[in-house]
C-alpha cells in the first residue's frame, strides 16, 4: 500500500467517524510485514496523531519477518500480535506448506523474548479435524491460546473443496473439541468457545460471525477499495466503493452491494427469528452464506445450533451440581449469582478465566511450600505428596524461578514515583492522608514537574503518578496537562498516570486535555452516593459519576480506573457493591483500598474483619492475588510539592525524610531510599517464621506503632486469616483436600 493511499484511507476514516468513536484497526494481508519497518514507523505516528487513544491497533502476520526493531515499535504503540498456526509441525505444514511451522514458531519466540504476547488462529480442515486432541495438546504444551477457524469455500467455487468440512463434520469437531477444552480449561484458553459461552449467558454475540456485521467492519485494499469484510476483499464484484471516489459513509451505504448485503441481513432475521439462539447467532456468517449458492443461512447453521445447545446443557449441569445445591442449602442464595461454582459458569459470567485462576492457585500453594522449605527441591518433594506435580523437571524449574523472584523482589526495578504537585484540593475528605484541602496553597512548578518526570524515566521508574491534593486545581493546570501530553512518548516505557477526584466542572477542552495528557486516569469513588458524599462533600458523587460518563462518551479508549477507599465492611457491603456495579456498567476496572490511620483517618483501627472476600467465588479470590515478599518499600518514592522525599505515604514523618530532590538530586535520594529495600517478610523477626508470609507480603506500616519500619506489628491475626483463606481457596481450585495437604507436611 502506497503512502498516498494510506493517507487517503486515514483521512476517509477520520472524516466519516467522530472523535468519540472507538476504532479497531488491523494490518492484514497477504503478509503485512513485507512493507517494512520504515513504513510502519511513519504510518503509526500518523495514526497516533490523528486518532490518539481512541484507536486500538492489531496486526495479523505469519511473523517470519518479525525482529527486535519491529517488536519495540509495536510494543511502544500497544499493537497486539496475531498469527496463524494449525497445530504441530506435521499437521500445520501439511496445510500451509513446508517450512511454515518453523518460521512462525521462531517469530513467536522473538515476540516473547521482547515482551509481546501472540494470539493464534487455528484453522481446522477435513485433513486436521480428526486430530483435534493432538492439536489441543500441542497448544497446551506451547502455552499458546487460540481461536478457531474452519476452512471455508471460495465464492463461486465450482468444485467441492476437499478441505472444507460438511456441516455435520463441523458440528462433530466443535462439540468434541469443546468437551476436550472443558477437560483442559485450567491449562489453555480458546477464545471462540469463551465468547460463545458468554453469548449464551448474555444473549448477545461477541464474534463477527454472530452479529449483524454490515457496517461494523470495513476492509481497505492496497488500491483504496472498500469492502464489507476481509473475506470479500479479493472479489471485485463485492466492492462497495473506494476512498478516492466514495466521499462518505452514507454514500457507501447506498451502494448496490451494500443494499444487497442489507437485504440478506433482513431476510435472515425473518428466516431465523423463531430460533432460540437467534439473538446471539444472527444467522451466522454472511460470507459463508454467499458461498452456499447465495443461501440466506450460513451452511454451518446446524453446527452452531448443536454447539449452543451443548453449551446450554453443560451449563445447566454445573448450575445444578451437588456442590452448588449443597452451598445453596447451607448458605442460601449468593447475593450476586444464585449458583456460580463451575468452570463453564465462570466463563459465562465473564469472570477470570479458569486457566488464569489455576495458574494463580499454583503460585499460591508453591509460595507456601517454599516458605517452609529449605530449598526448591525440598518444596518439590512436599508438593509431590499432594499429587500436584505431573512434570518434575518443569515443576522444579518453576519453583526455582519463584524462589528467585521472591528473593530478589525488593531489588527489582523501581515501581512508582508519586509527584504531589500540590496539596491544594477542591475537597476536604475525611480520610485524606495528606490533609489536603482548599486552604493549602503550595504547588510544584511546571518546570520542576517536567524535570522530575524526565529523571524518573531515566532512572527506571515504571510509572510516574501525578497526584495531590487534587492535580487539576494546580494554578497552571492547562500548561501542566499540555506539557505532560507532549512528554508521554518521550519517556516511554515509563507510564504517566493522573489521580483525581474528578469532582469539578468539565469543559470540552479540559476533557480533551485530560484524555491526551497521561497514559491512565485513576478516579476516586468511595462507595455509593451516601458514603461518598459523607466523606468528600455533598454533590461530589453525582459530579464525579457524570464526569466519568462524559469522558467515556468522548474518548472510549482512554485508560480509566476507579479506586474506592473503604473499610472492610463497606467493601463487602452496599458501598462496595455500588462501585462494582458502576464499574461493570461503564466497563471500568475497580480497585479497593482500605482506609488507613493516617492524616484525617488517623482514628482508624485494624479490625479482625480486615479479611475480606470481596466476591463469593473462590476463583475470583485466588485470581486477585499473587505471591509477594515486600510491601514495596524502597521501590516507590513520594515527593511533596516542595521536593521533600519519603519512602512511603505511611512513612512521611521528619524521621523518614530522604532529602530534597531539588537540592540533593534524584539519584542521591534513591541511594537513601535503597536502605528500605532490605525490609521484607524474610527480614522481619515475626514474619520470617510464618508459612503464609508470601501471601500477605507484610503489613502496611501505617498500622505500626513503632518508628522502625522493620518492627513487627502487634497483632496480625486479621492478615494471617486473610492469607490462610487464600491458601484454602487455592487448594479448592486445584482439587487438593486438606488431609492430603497436611499429610504432605504442609500447613493450613
């Protein structure tokens, strides 16, 4: 594709879609990498300047030409990589040609070595479908998740394609593969099945095959022609128009081909509307239907029906399993889901995937085994007695790696630099650790903020957090936001985040500045309207929520996150549920933090109810945690508006001062901060003997009554209870009963 055509396509998209529209753009082919690195460097910058955060980029490639330079470029622009691989070498190369497998696997290795994940499309044909178990085992062994494609005929193909399966063969493959997937779901993800299961639960299709796709997708060819779908793109008679001759999207919709596709869509609605699966099937793929002599229905209709029925029946079996019935009798209905135990149900309610859950569960039990063992080999011997070990060499390698991570965790890269650019705030929250409010006036100058962001990036901080007070009340707010926007690309891979209460009037210009200024915006929302306003002031809740909606409406791709600071009862109560519900409605991640006894919250007491499930599912609890040996002391830095630095917001007294960054310099400050890296759960005289110390990571020093950060907390009962519950839940996920665990010499 020439640069002239590319620019014309970008301009066509820009002129036909609003700045608020979310756009997914995939570089496809042929082989998209053959245009070269220079082409991508130039055009990715064009796309970024034109669409900013509202654009999500993908590339579908065989990866043969992928190298370190491509990887670094794609990583900087957040491009997700996809490839095609049909299983082990003898199957893949039979379908794709000799040598394909080794070159693509080499590309996958290159991507992984440079910190990029690769998603895989696996195409099943009549040649490979009977080998579905071998193909599944291959992807499990290679730690590659995949989506399913089945070979389709070419439009107007005169003879039968020997690779294309019949509808019955397709149905048999899908059902057999689905059942094999359910057997191995803790070891791999197949996104096609996950989305189809989710569709049965929500009544909405999530794959293009199962949506009214006309207008939701467009394909642009190297000459600027426009098609409704990538599959139609090599058939000129299905051309809708071009960026050179079709000026508007409306004009595209008036083309004869568009109207023909639309009539087909309406006919499918009429023909299939009585089907129980229609709402999330929509008649299947229009291209497949066209290959079936212009039939209204996708020829694989029978296969889809059988699979959707099968998913429904298996879900009902899980709903009415003995475990769920017993839980219902003992505990009554779950507050959020009547019956939710089951791996398929976990997917259907869009919870964390069982593979991710099982991985976290294995980390948890491994960390406990390491905590009470002299070596990884000793831990392996204990875990073998539980029945968890299936591959000794791989298990020992994993245990050795985890042991090394826990030992070196406190010496790893710097994490967050918190720049308190002002202590002034439009609110006066009752829990504020910084005692911020309208009466505070000190602020950090713009040149010093920019200097610190640069320096933090140079020394290796993962993230710079612009916080306060309230950063948006900074007297040079607009200049600050514009400066941060200009700085973002220069300090990569360091991320810039903004923490805000968002409780102030938002103009269109301010929204635009906020959207482009940082990589992430973290918004404080403390429960429901009653609890939030009680803490932050009357009317602040409604203003914050309204502003969240405004930003999302304008810039749907912006990285927004909600943080709720609540006590443990509130996290599990009405307040926490309110935040979760809003997060789900707005499709935003939610993070809960406890109110700490600092600043205006200094009267807080650590209660036994600190142990908080947050969710009813053991899988959710396990997935939310990871082994850790430190609370982060020595890895983070807190900088006041005047430049005084501290190791933690819980250690901001005079005795903990690391010096002034503007007079001593950041590198000297970090040398002073390094002394705190030695404080871990293994250095603490009380923690070092605890079997669940890596599930706790140590207590927050805000609760300590001692000036020595390494002194033990007086009562860690609540922390121990919480960590122990994680272990118990992990054992349940892994189907290890407590007797077998204890008999292996491992503690509960």
